[in-house]
C-alpha cells in the first residue's frame, strides 16, 4: 500500500510539473504583436525601478548642468569685476589729471594780471602736525626756486613762502597758518598796518600790533599783503577779519580766517620775481 501511494505521488508531481511547464510556455508565447504575459509581468515589476533610476540620473544631470552654469557665471562675474575695477581706476586717474589741468588753467586765469612771473607746482606732501605747518612741492632749485619766494593758490590767495632747504627737485613751503609765520599786511579799506601771525590751535590767524585805541579795524574787512616785509608782494589776498576784541593790553586781539583752503591745495604757484613769462614757460 505505501508503495502504491509513492507511485501515485510521483505521478502527481510529474503531472504538476508538466502543467506548470505548459503554463510557463503559454505565458511566454507572444500574443500577436503584443508582448507576452511574462514580459508584461516583468515590465510591471521593474517599471518603477526603471523610472526611479531614470529620475535619479536626470536629477544628477540637472545638478551638474546648474553647477557648470554657475561656474561659468562666476567666471564672467569675476571678469566683469576686474574690468570694472580697471575702469574705475582709469576714471579716477583721468579725473585727477583733468583736475590738475583745470587747476592750472584756473590759476593762469587768476594770476594773469600779476606783474611778475610765476611757476606752477604740484603739492606732493604736507606736514600739518603741531605748530609747524608746511607743504612740499615738486619744484626746487633746478627750477629757479629760492628761499622766501611767495606761494599762492589757484585763486591768487596767499599760501606761504618757500623755506630752506631747497633741493634740486623739491621745496618746502611754510604756510601762513604756521606758528612761526609772520606776514606784513594791512586792512583793505582803512589801510591799517599790522603783522599776520599763524596760530597753532587751528586755521585762525592773529592780526598783531594794532593799537587798542585804533577803531578803524572792523569785523568782515579783508586783509591783504602790504609788501613792507620785502618777502610777499603787495596786494595778495590773505583772509578776512572774523572778530575784533581787546586782550587786556594796549593792543587789540583780532582774529583773521585765511583764505587758504588746505583741502583744495593741490596746485600752487611760486612767485619767482623774474620778468613775466608765457604760460608755456610757467608750466615747465
């Protein structure tokens, strides 16, 4: 009996395998032009995986393309920044040169009426610390400069005088605001003679040696050089009186604000005291 069951079991297994084989073959057979059921099953199972892989690759390609695009944009921006920097630098240099040219032209216009020659110079340095106040110009003994030559700005206002030492290509100029400066002046309206002295405390100068009893000096009056000191030619504008008071002695205490504007002091003229020359000689 057991042997019979084993034989029937084998027959059943064989029959099952045969049916499964037939089903598998039938599934794999194409249905005309349509894919088989097996292929449909395979596509159904792996289609989501394919879509996911394709999406990953597409996203990666998009990120890479954006990265390369951003690198290109950054490179272009860097090139534009460099070009902008050079253009700004060139513009600054051109504006500086234009300013110098305009200053020289303006200076020639203001000083055309002087009876003596002058030499145009550029300010190349300054020393305004403490009581000593001076500037340095790019003209020296090789250009004919000597000590005590008067220096004016582009509007003809007094700046100071050339001091020693004078080198071949440079010179120092003592400003009228220097504590040790002394300029012979008089008031323009009433011709009151005095000495203009610098003030270490600021831009204000003092008008010294005016008698306390002299009421001719008034606030707002202009001060010009007198020429009595044999250094500064007569008639150069120096400044304007801002206050008139008493200092408790026999003299008045008079404050003068000089016309000298240090922030605009880029080009000056040195009055050489020689016969007048043409503009082309002054610019040499």
